[in-house]
C-alpha cells in the first residue's frame, strides 16, 4: 500500500490510500448498523463554511421524489433519523451522483454513517471534489476517522500521517490532525511515539498522560515535577497528586489540591477521574466512589469519543471500585501487558482537553 504524494496537485481527483480496492465499490450498499454515538468534545472534526441542512418533511404526508442534491441529502438525513440505515445510504448515493457546488456538505453526509460506509462515501466524494478545495482535506480526515471507529489504529495512524504530509492544509485542521495522530499512536500502543509527537507539537499535558498510560506512572510524575504538563496550575498539581496517590506516595496539601481541582471544570470528565482517586486517598470513600462511577459512565456513554483514549484511567477506576467493594486487597497503578493491549473496537477523541 503506497501513500499519497507529498502535495496535492491541482486538477483532477487524487487517488488516496484505498485498502478496500479489492472490496465493494464506493457506491455499493453494505451491511449497516445504527450510527455512532457522538459527544460534544473537541476531537470530532466537522467541515467549515456550509451549515448542515435541516430535514424538511413533505407536505400533506406525501413525500415527493427529490429532484436535486439537497433533496436527496435531506432524504438521507430523514431516513437515518427514522432508523432506516439502508434507505439513508441509498439516498446518500443519489445525492452524490447528482453532486453539489458546496463540497463541504459531503462531509456532513458521510458523518451519519457507520465506519465502513463513512469511508466508502468519503472516498467517493473525494473523487468528485477538487483537491484544491478545503472539503477534500476534511473528507480525507473522515477516511482516517473511519479506521479509528473500526478499531483499526495502524491504518488510522497511516492516514493521519499521510494527510499531515500534504501542502496547503487548512490551518484549522493541523492541530486537530496532530492531536488525532497522537491519540491514534496511543491506541496502537505506540506510547513513546505519541509522547514525542505531543511534545513536538506543544501539548505537554497529553505527553504526560501518554507516559502514564504506557505504565510508567513514576516517569509521568517526574515530568510533572520538572514542570512539564498542564498549563493550569490547579490541574497540574491535581494530576501530580493523582500519580502520587497511585504510587502510594505521600501527598502534601491534599485538601487544597482537591479544592483547586473542583474550581476548574473545563474538563469535568478527567476531573472526575482525578477527584475520585484523590477522594479515596483522602478516605472520603463514598464521594470518591461516586466520582469514579460517574467517570466510568461517561466513558461508556461516549465510548466512540473517549473510551479508547481513557482505557488506562478506566481500568484504574474499575480496580479502585473493586477494592472498595472488598474484591481486592491493595490499589496499584496498572502497568501489566494486558492494560496496554488495544480493545477490539473504539473511537478518537478524548475528554475535551487540550489533547
């Protein structure tokens, strides 16, 4: 499999990395299932400019056959919201056949489908979108995301790396792509590469978390003590206290650190994890268990966005809750090989932090 060229030339459509070349065509129906759960975190990528149309139901209960791209686009949305995935897919193909002079709408059209259809439709849309148009890049991101949603992290890494090699990228995309590549590397178990990538692109907090998720909690604590990590002082100190707690080390000013953490709610999901651990260390067991349970519920509900990235933290939360229930003897940081295996499926995004 070969990568796309270093730059996207002007002119005709560009052939991207197509692992399904021997499989079904981009317009052939495939087995579908309900669309992915979405969260409002920072990591989901949406095309700019064109706004997503709203569904316009037909008059007097009689649905007219659509006559143009927009009609079929709305038909696709309507069918998906009714739970008719196959009919939504057929309508999307009709819309793509008719085409539009607003290619960003192709991105919205892709995002409602499950990973394989999302990728097939994005590939097909790229063939009718000028490579010089911003939508071409956003469609390519949909291809990379589809691999993430399928749990195929090596392919997600390869796609994100290839996109980042292109010239003339939309500036709004670069940060998202760098972050998504880092998280894909983590999901693939390539923690050191992820850490290096985060540090090189100005995301030290993500670098510290990647070090901890690799199983090296002591190393992550060392980075924090060296001043590497979250820019917000309260979060920095809370994360340092969390790692100290996991390592069984003493924590100075624990009440003050908890208070500062509670005052900073920009990332309430990760805050729940840290607060849960620290409350347990502070012997406020019921409060700690509640925060850890709420953290785990958020990971389950938004598994497509955060579940994969936060699986190390989720494992610790589950272990602490087992300890509190009397099913284990002592807490410890999970660093065995099982914790570093990628799950069968999962999705990018994290908990709405700078990662």
